[in-house]
C-alpha cells in the first residue's frame, strides 16, 4: 500500500516552484498588491491586480508621464482563452504581437509566469492564427529566454523584425487550479517522491 499526501495548490506565483512550501497541505490566498499598496507602480500608472502578481500600465493619451519599468510592461493573450492564445505586449500605449522566430517553451514559461500562471507548465506554439486582411504589428523578434526571466523584455531580443502576419507567437499556460502535488512514500515531513 502506498503512503501519500496530496496537496491542491490554490495559489499563483511567478517565482520558482518551491515544493517544501506545499508540505502539510497548506493553502495560500492571493493578495491584491494594488489595493494594499505593495506594488512598485509609479504614481502616474494604473495598477491592475493579477493572481499572484500585478501589472503597472502607463496612462495613455492624457498627458501624464510615468516611469517605465519592467512591471509596467503589460502582457495579454488574444484569439484564445484565459490560459492560451497569441501573446501581445504593451509598449508606448500600444499592444503588438511577438514574432515567433526562435520562440520556444522557455519563452512561454516567462510569458505564462508574467500572466500569473505557473511558468513550469507552459507550452509554446508558432505560426499563430490570423484574420484575412489583418495587418500584424510586432514589438519583439528573436526572443531567446532561458526561462528564468521575469519579463519577455528581460530576454535577449530584437526590437525590429522581419516577420509576416503568420508568425505570431502563442502560449498554452496551465491553470493553477488544475495543479496538485502528491507525495508518494513519504518518510519525513519534508521529503518524499513527488507524483
């Protein structure tokens, strides 16, 4: 008979997965960094809470200036659903796609982590869908993340591109509510075989 303890993860985080935090069937709730004032957003930005993180976005078109930082770079998924789709990033108040040249699962890990999902359950896809007659604009090309970066803008990339409209990068992120960890053959509180 197997001895095991299952832990349902009911939280999001964008840092490395630390298994030892899950021992003892602990549950962690998301906090709203924006509401609590724990964000690092500039005073002239809009703070938007996400599960496990937050996004700072500069106001657009109203004459306000803000300090652009890593956390002010927005990211979203389009032409899909909440957990998968084409990746778009916000820069200078404009959403644009990412070219899929060199796009890999490591890039998807960073994108999913920035979106508030577990970065280790990410998958990438290339040759994204497009609409007839649609002109695609790109912000990034040749993105080459290692998977440890916080933002796609932290990864080596080019700001110019040589991409057509059929080269949009996409991701599949795993919804954190679907993730659980089971300790098999647990011998102590802090060790065991993960299933």
